[in-house]
């Protein structure tokens, strides 16, 4: 009886291990203000003008207390439609300079990664986003000129109270050493110098790894539940003793 109770307590106390995530700062909680537009390297967000913000414009972060807001791009007045405000993160799959992907075999042609991201916007702003994964074989941080990539167009609704989460299975090209995750908010105005065309597009809760889904953590029982469980186990023990005496 004691052994059974001990095993039961141990099962309840040990949490189930959840999924890994190769995206660093996947919910934008580590800082505030604009991201570094000149940085190149792993494990950080960079590229165009975007900022880590809290709740605003009727939109609440999906994961944690902050989310990423797309602000503006470098001037490009010759392009009238489809202007993109881009953020990048470079992920090292194969060596100790960055987070190493567990379960990834660089020599295999059958690696499948899992990617998801959540989007929201104010109901007067542009609805489209792009999500790209670039496959790289060096660390020159030139994802924008790589011809090996997968891209998905994402169209969101006009309800700021809901986030749309999009998930994909990504076949990773054999020999890929690094990937670049790129997310673009798409504007449709020619003047993109002061953020007018990116006045309410948001990103939160990214995931990229080779594990398909998260295993939920075992819930911690409430005190009343533990009391009932303890009383029940004590009752069983008493009954067992009584039966032995008969």
C-alpha cells in the first residue's frame, strides 16, 4: 500500500516535458522599444523598424505581456503596393554557436520542421502577412538573396480581439546548416518613411523546431483535491487493515 501511494505521488509531482523552441524570445518578452535594425547574428530579432509593446489599440498579447508591432521600413517610394516591414531571426541548426536542433540530421533529406506564428491587426489596417523560411549553408546572413526558401501568404481577419495562428510542416533541404525565419507585414501605401502604412499589425508566439506539438504539463492538484485524495487513500488503508483482522 505504501509503495502504491509513493508511486502515485511521484507521478503527480513530475511534470511532462514540453516541446523545445529554437526561436529565441519567441513572445518578445526580453526587452522593450525598437528592435536592432543593424544587428546580424543568431538568436535576436533584426531588420526593419518594429517594437516590443504591451497591450494597445484594443489588442492584448497572446503570450506573456508583450508582442511585436511592425512600424515602418526604409524608404522605398518607387514601390506603390506590397511594401513589407520585415523582421528576421537566424537559427543555427548544426553547431555550438547557436541552439542545436535536436532530432535534426544534416545528412538526411527527410527532416521535417514545425513552424507556427500568431498574427493580429487593427480593423483599419492591411490584412496580409508573409512568413518565410530560408535554407542556408553558411553564416553570412544573406537570407534575403537566398533562392532556397518556402513562403506562405497569410491573410488575417479584422477582429482585434482574436489572434490567428498559422502552422506549417516545413521540409528542410538536405545539407541546411542555418535557417532564417522572416515575417513580413504588408502595406499598400507608397510613403513608408514614417510608419503610416504600418499602424496596427502585430506578431506573437512563434515556434520553430522538429517536435510537432507541445505535451501539456501535468496540472498541480489544488489543496482540496489533495485532501480528498489523502482521505480516500487513508480510508482504503483502514479497510484493508480491518479485512486482515477478520
